[in-house]
C-alpha cells in the first residue's frame, strides 16, 4: 500500500529514518484502533510525518518562503522544529494531500499543541512508542500508552520539557500549552 509515497520517502530519507516512518505508521494504526480513529489516515500520517526530516537547511528555507511560512524567534533557532512545519507544507503543496486532519497531525507532531484532534494525539504518541524507538523510559511510555492516552501524553510532554530544559534549549509555546492543558484536565 502507498507504494508511491514509500518510493518518495526512500528517496528523501536515510534508511534509519525510512524504517522509523514505517514503524510509526504501524504504531499509529495500532493506537488509532484503540480510540476509533480512521486507520488509513493514521497510517498515512505516520508514514509521511518525517518526510522532510533529512532535508538540507536550504530546502526547509525554500519551502518556508514558497508557502509563506513565517517562523517565530524560537522556531528560527530550533532547527529540530523545522521538519514539522516544512513537512506539512510539503505534503499539502508538493504531494497534493488535502486532508486537514493529516496535515494538522504532521504539523504538530513534534511540539504537540492544545486541543489536539484524536489523529494528532495518535501520531504524537506513536512517534514516542514505535517499535524502532530506543530511549531511556521507552518502556514506561509503551506501558502508559496502553493504559491511558492522557497519562501517556503528560508523560511524553514532561519528558520532552525536562530534557530540553536540561540541555538549555528553548521550549516552544505549543509544547508548554499542551502540557498546561493536559495537566489541568487531570486536576478536574
Ligand atoms: O522527528 P523525530 O526524531 O521522530 O521526533 P520529533 O519530531 O518529536 O522531534 C524530536 C526533536 O524535537 C527532539 O530533538 C526535541 C525537539 N523538540 C521537541 N519539542 C521541542 C523541541 N525542541 C525545542 N527547541 N523546543 C520544543 O518545544
Ligand atoms: Fe519528527
Ligand atoms: Fe518521527
């Protein structure tokens, strides 16, 4: 399935990143089934989410300028955030995919945000728990995601925020807002 997209991904990504994309697609389907999200959309979002991850700086900048994407100061300095923005634009304007839910899920797969759609949440979590992932705490994340998406979301955001703070890296407003929303829901 999706051979056309897989060929494009293979030409754009290194082997490890291509394999990661396949693993996230599978994990996104597994998570989608748990909460009744469209599994086709979940697979496609997972498959394509890192499509510009290996793009050179010039290509990201070219995409931003061509499609009118303006970066704020945090985004300008955090190159790791670029592929979520350029990826969503690439999928929309170059691949011609118009599904707003898929575009939105890819756009926010790195930072998360408030009011995430179920598909957006599925992709965000699948990126943490896919079978290729190997980071300290991946076992905790995998256990949590099978227990409760809201607990897994809090844990993932906690992990990311702590990690960024330890490295003295700026934390994006979307990441912070997602965390604040997630913990305030838990208080209720
Ligand atoms: O593309 P992946 O490696 O599969 O995963 P990803 O898209 O979640 O990217 C993870 C990277 O993004 C990781 O190095 C941390 C960085 N990141 C995530 N949220 C923020 C961030 N970097 C900054 N500066 N600020 C954030 O809020
Ligand atoms: Fe990514
Ligand atoms: Fe990823």
